[in-house]
């Protein structure tokens, strides 16, 4: 017998040299046994005869059957399993790379094992999965780091300025922020698989909703707040195969392709109804210009204005923004249309990991990586939003919306009464550590993982069903999810938000504002001219009395006295203070004769 015929393990790879199917058994030959073993067999045969003498044949047969079964069981359990486990330990190695990577860790087989797996059409990676993929669990800045010990200074004591204002924020350098970008997703409590409802034949629900949102019933609404490991919820775009194609809020395929290619960070905004002016991000680093996607969603009215005012051409770019035209808008209200990209960016950018939404009236003045590091990664949270600078209670916010005419008052009242019946209460200190129930929703910083995607889906469903004022439905969605899982939304100060975005006015407000007053400075009027001399003959022109005007003789001025701007310089007749032309002429001629 040779080592190859017995399937011995080689010393280099620790695997069988040939598959079991190719094992060749040795040729069996008849060998005459020696006499000594023959005598031992005779003795054993006598022992069996002696055993049969005292036991029945049936009992002996059953005993041998049990022994054979036990032997087979032991061989399979210990010999077979031990051999397979030992073979697996020697034939597979873990590939735990020291570099940060977002892909799951799998056990990688060696080449010979891959050949075996491919011969039976079984993927080794699927069969030999490792433990769950690694997750991002946050980090801490080094001890003594400037941003680690940074505290907000007290607000300036300026009694004349009581409104909202920015406050200092400690950002890391762009290069340091980029190096701290997580390579893995953050944990998503309970829910790991989130899919979205797709319906062609829609049935209207009890109240509210739209074709774009799919009219989820109240029962479906209640089920969507029961957080489970695998969920299917309504999340806009219910018609069509793909968001942006035949679903309402339709986008050209070339733009959809560019959106799918965005796999890192996306900064997005929208202008519908030509409601705002286009503002370019500033202080953006070169690495962000190359790696961050900047998308501005517009409708046809806004696109036409940008073509005439900002020079929008076939490149679809104005500065850093890629201008993306949206057709077949699902709502007649431009503000409600703006809630689609605001809350559903994870559907429009399916491969993006992080998103930064800013309203069209805002200008981004800090690098996106610095914003993400400060408000998301350093806080080890999946979604962050600023709280309102003044109001913390939903009931107070509703009254402020009604007073400002933000929406129909009866619709606002209906929404608040509905939430109140579900358990919404005014905000008090008893809700701590929750710092507010009212956000300033013009900025949303988000990681696209299942739990944060679920939150924005359900938040959009409330906006679709009730009013477009998303501040009124924020706390209801947050608290319902928070009651099921250990998760919440991070809310930072409004003054910190004003540090990285500059807020401007809507276009209609700018047009209503009166132009600034221009102060016009008029020069002083020139002095009056002397009257022309009377006509004379040629001989009289030679007389110096008429042709030449002698200078007025200056009188001496005593020292220590101020010189009066008297009429010594300008006679009254010349100054035009009431004397006649004849008196002025006589005065000049008399002065000439005196000299």
C-alpha cells in the first residue's frame, strides 16, 4: 500500500492529496495464515460454542445486533466527526485583516478545498460563515485632546440681540475626520432587514395618505411601530420597480445612475417652485470635492430659472451641485414635495452610507466630513438633528404654526388631537434625558442603517398622512420606536447648527423686502456769473476801465482776530443778495477809477 492509496495528509497543506472518490483500494490476495493464529481461532470457536450452550439463539442474535449498532454509532460520532473537524481546522484559516473594511469576515478556504467545493457547486463562503460582521462601536478622542475638553462659553451679554445666534464648535481637521470615518455599520437594535412595500392597486385608507405613500391603513401604521428583526413598511415610491422610475418624483435614468454610484457621503438639498436661491457650499476640502456627492433636486420651474440666471447647461452642474430635475411631483405643495428627498434619501441613494440634508435656504460653510465626525461618529449615534432654539413642546409649536399661517389650522388641530389621544403629553423635565420634543428640521445628519431608515420612513408616513409640518410628528415617531428598542435620535443645540450652516431668506421674502435707501450727495450750486458788459465802439474797447477788471485791494488784518468771511471778497451785488445789476456795474467801475 502507498500513501496515495490510503489518502494520507500531506505536510504542506494538511489536506488529502486526492478526493475520496479517487481512492484506489489495494488488490486482495489469498494469504495462508500461520498455524498459531489458526489455533487461537479454534479456541475462540470453542468459547462461542460454550456460550451458545447456555444462551438461546434469539438472545445471542439480538446481542450481536446491538453490539454492531453501537460500534457503527461510535465510529460515526467520534471517528467521522473528529476526522472532519480536524480536517477543517487544518484546511481553513481565518482572514481577519487588520485594515478596516466594511465587508463581513468570512473563513477563506485554500485552493484544493475550493476545487472540491466547485466540483459539487456549493459555495464554501455560504457554508462556512463566520460570526456576525463587525460593527462600529464608537471611539474616544485621546486624553487631553482640545476637542475632548472643549466646553461652550457663556452666551455674550448683549441685551440688544436676543434672537438665535451661532456658538463655537470644536471640529477636527479634515484629514483627521476622514481617517476616523467608520469602516463598519453601527449596530441596529433588533431590526436587521428592512424592505419596502410595493403596490400597484391602491386602496384609500380611513383618512390621509396619497398615491405616492400608498395609503397605509391604521392597522398597518400600528404594525410598523412593532419593531422586529425583519420588516416591510410603506416608505414612499410604492408604485414602479425602482424609486424614481414611474413612482412619482420621477428622475432621469442618467441621474439615477449617478445616484447609485454614490457609495460614501451625500450632501443633498432641494428647491421646488423656485422658492429659494441657489447657495454654494463653502470651505469644502479638496478630498470632499472628490469623494462627496452634492445633489440639488429641482422642478421644471426652478430649472428654467437657473438656466437663465445661473447658466445651467447640459453638464447639469452649478459649482459643486449636480442639478437633478424631478418630474411628476407627487404633491401640489412645494414644501411637501421637499419632504421626499429630505426624509427618503436612503431610498434615492441606495448605496450611500451617510447623508447630510440641508434645506434650500441654507448655505453649508463647514466641510461635510467635519460635520459628520462632530455630530455623528464622535457621538456614536446613527441620526442627529438640532432642536428648536426656543420651543420644546409640540403643543406650543402647533400654536406657533397656526399663528404664522404655516398650514391650515383645522388640519393642525386634528393632528394634535390624534396624537394626544395616542398619549402625547406636553414636554416637561420628566422626559429627560430627552431634551426636546420639537426639532429644527432644516438639517438632518444620518447613517443609512436599518433602524435610522425605519425612523425616517415612519416619519415620512406621518407627514404624508397629516400635515407637512414635520416638527409636529417628530416626537411621536421617535417615542414609539424608542418604546420598543434602546435607540433614540441625538439632538444638539440650535446654535451649533448655525455654526456650520448660514440661514438666508426665502425668495418671496427677499422680493417683498424694500430695497435699501441710497444717500445721494448733491454738490453745491455754482456761483452766479457776472452780467455781460454793455456794447461799445471799437475805441472804447481800448480803454482799460471797461476791458480789465482789477483785483480788489486787500485790507490789512490784525493778528489775533478771526478773519470774517465778509463781503470784502464778494460784493453783495455779485453774491446775488438783492442788489440790482446796475448797482453791481457801478461798484466795479468806481473801484477801477479809484485804483
